[in-house]
C-alpha cells in the first residue's frame, strides 16, 4: 500500500493504491482518496507509508493505538499459501477452509485451546488475515472452530492422499512410529481413551490415546492416526502398510519401523506382500540368541565398519552388525545404576522378612514390584526358605543374588545393534540400509515438536472421540508448516555456527516476527492502519522463508 500525491487539482489530494504484477504486467488498484490536507501533510502521510521516520515532537508525528500481532501470522499465512495448503485442505474460498487455516497457524503462533484463540481476536490479525472475520469482530467459537474441526475429520483421508502424492514416491522410504499422549478428565463414553502402557513422556495413572505417524524419508509428515490407548504398537503395522499401498496408491515401499513395530510375527505376515520391503532392528534377546547359536561372534561388531551376514532364519533378509561406543557406555552405566537400585530394594525386603513374619504371596508381590520397576528380573535369583517359628507361627526368610553370568552375557552386546532388511544389496548397501534405519529419529523429532516446540499437542481440551482425532490431525498440519519452516531456515541456522550463544534459534523465530505489529495510526489528522517495518533480522527471516508480508 502506498500514497500517490496529486497536485494538478485546485487542492492537493492523495490516492491510496497498491501495485502488483499480474501476467507480467504491473496492475494498480485504488482504495480511496485522501483530501483536506495540505501538501506538506500529505508528504508526511506518504513518508509514513514508506516507513520513513517523522520527528516525534512534530505535531504531525505518527501516533498509534490498538496494536495487534501481525508479523508471525502474516508470514505463516504467506508460507501456507506458498505450500498450497488451502487447496490441500479443500476449496481455498470455503469458509471452513479459512477457519481451519486460522487454527493451524494459530496453533503455531499462540498454542493453547481453540477458545483461547478466539478470545485473542482483539489482539491478533489472524482471523482477519485468513478472511474469517472483519477487524474487531469476535469469531463464533462453534461456527469458526468446532464445526470446521468436525469437517476436518471428514476431509482427513482426502488431505492425506494429497500429501502422500506430493511427498511419497513409488519405491521410497516410509517412516512409521508410535507415541502416546495422556488425557485428564472424564472419558466414560470414549472408545479410544483407555489405560495402556505409557511412552517415555507418559503419565502413569492417566488414560491415554496412541498416535501413529507416517513420514517420508526426510521426516515430512503425510499421515496420522489415533488408536485406542491400550493398542499395542506392533498391531498397527499391517494396517498402516495396507493404508499406504491402497489408500495412498503407492505399491512399492520400503517400510521402516523400530524393533517393537516390525516383530518377527509382523514380518511373517507381510514379507510376501508384493512390492513391500522392510527395514528394522533386532531385539537384544534376538542378538543374544544368534550369539548362543554361534551364528555370530561379539567380535564382529565394530564401530568403524559394518559387517553384513544373511539371516540364518530368513535367507531373503540381510543383517547389518553395528556398534556405537557412546551407546555402549550409556547402556553399561544405566544397567549398573538399575542394578544398584534393585540391590537396595531387595535388601530392604529381605531384612523385613527376618524381622516380621510374611507369607510367600506377600514377599512375592513386593519382589515382583521391584523387578518390574527396574526391569532387572533377568539378572536376579531369589527364593524363600523356612526359618524357625516366630511367636508360634511358621516364618519365611528371603534369599537373593545377582546372576553374574547373565550380567556378563548381556554386557557383551552393550552398544551393539543389528539392522535387519530384505532390501537387496544392489538397491541399498550396508551403509545406506543402516542410515535408513537411523532416519527413524526424524519421526521421533516430529513427536517432540508436536508435543513441545510451539505446537503443544496436549493438554487436549476435547472429550468427544471425533474431536480428539481431529485435534491431533490439526496439530499434524501445524507441524507440516513447521517442518517446511525449518527446511527453509536451515541455511540461516547453519550460518550461526554451533556455539552456545548462537544468534538464531528456531524457538526464537516466531516471537521475533510477532513483534511486528499492526496498529491504528493517526498522522496529520488522517487515520489509517500502520504496519511496523521489518528490521534487519526480521527481513533476514522473511527472506529465508521466501515470503512477503501481506498488507
């Protein structure tokens, strides 16, 4: 937007115009005429539109009021448009599409609930920028949030197909992993909120839902699904493979999942599927079995080179033997700490049985809790022996010891891991196969971003199953934008080096842009909207994002 001054009339005037390029030609659009001001006053207003300063002590100086957040929302909207996200969501001009776009962007900029986003209407340009409401108009939370959210669930399959067509190719790697989020409150009528085994950041004693995420080899999300909270990880794999092949229309895939996903049972179910290959890792018991049966020796695991053998139980599958010295130290240290905690707890139980009579069931329950807590049962031998009668009642005493042979056997494979794959050597060599398995960390990174970095998947404020599913999908779409942001800003972060006091951080990008405000301004008696001019750092962020702020 700019002000064009005209002096050929009896009295000078100004025309508010915007200029843009269309079909290779510059097009001008007029929005109105400014009259009743002197030429000097018009020049001051013109300078303001150009971002030029006016002395603050001048009676003609710019004064602002009703400042609203603009920069971050405008930048993300421009990025979403550049990614063609409105068309992916449905029809760009559809009311629900505009509302969904506002919620997706709002989740990144403000986090919080849908209601809190609505209540920000007077402090943000988001709803106005997305074409949902006019300035100063409060969006209806049901019409602008909940109804579009319900509509999003109906659109999910079509949206994911579009994302898959864009980011997955025939024969490409497909990354898949599972996490869980806990919920608080009453869910008595829910079919998906249930008690189950919590993941690393789970909360014991709270019901949960399980989330499965599909990404491409680079970690870009293309599909997500919410399962019941008591769903076992491995049971979701055959369904996901079928979805990728049938719903996404991708017949040839290399499915990458961790050792808890592609179990031997799952592999047996899918191994004969035409066009399907898998990459996973063996469990520690599976590695120890190979050693016990003399198929491999611990000395074959090397940190400098990958040794490859054919799986003795499955001739079509290659086993890549690897060692990580950092993991080796960590596993040894962790086991030692858990053994020490187990020793203290079992000694306490043993001492208690000599002081106070206890039944075999009572002692067994206490021991079981300790071994379950520290996962050290495979290293512990214990039993109860009869002792002299205590106060006329028979009593038991507990004896226990660590199985040192079992501990030493386990330590042989500290830092060792085996990547298993039925992808041919010609297609992916050993190094490429191992690298493909390690790319699962990108899905783990996606989960961390969904749960923490600006998105905050939880707390979940919905209690209907459909709304919970739609909320999770909405958060995935927010991460879709965030992922593309990180890709475009990678060069900016790389320019900053790796030192501790680095200038650029991803967490600081959106707050930096949020400081760009849109205000109601008055200058020389003329009232208009004023947008802060980006400073050097903000301009650098926008340049790397490849976007220009809407006016």
